[in-house]
């Protein structure tokens, strides 16, 4: 591992933990994503956060995801995350299930393996965190 990779791994560790300490399962390989998606119950809902190192992930995406997933009356059965730029194969595999324009950070909500809602980066970056929380809340209320 070169110095840049070591630095990014250390930096991203804290960013990953912002989600995992709040019950998100970190899927760090393509096999982990495939295994998860193949084993999820068809009636279960899964909230996916595609994490990243950018400022809008730190100040908006991760805090909004954690807040709504912990405080909303209706919440998904499962919470998972992949880390764009760090877990490249896992992120690519999850994006195969999402089938939207690649975007990070972003959110996806599944019922079984069926995508029910997607919130891309352009609906996160530069917006008020309360508006982002309401978008996630509405998706949970509609599908969970």
C-alpha cells in the first residue's frame, strides 16, 4: 500500500464509523454486496448509503441518514453502506442493483432487491439538511 492509500484508509475509517456505529452494516467487497442482496427477504426493506469523503457527505449525507434512520416512526429493516472510492468493487456491485447514474454520496431504498427510491448527490449537495431529512423520511414513510 502506498502512502496515499494508507492516508485515505485512515481518513475514511472515521467516515465509515459515522455510519457503522449507528447500525449500518459496511459491505466492503463485491461478494459481500452480492451475498447480502441474494439473502435479503423479498419483503424486507434496506436503506443503502453510498458513502464518500466529500464535504457534502460529511456535513449532509451521513448526518441526515443517521438522524432519519434512528428517529423516524417507519424505518427500514436493514441499513447498509458501501464506500465509493474506498470499496470500489463493492460500490460498483451495489450500483448494478441501483441502476442509476453513479452518484456519491447517495441513498437507495430497496424492498427485497427492487429499488423503490433513489436520492442522488444532486439532491444532497448544497441543500438544507432538514430538506434532505424530509426526502429520506418521505421515502421511509412510503416504502417501510
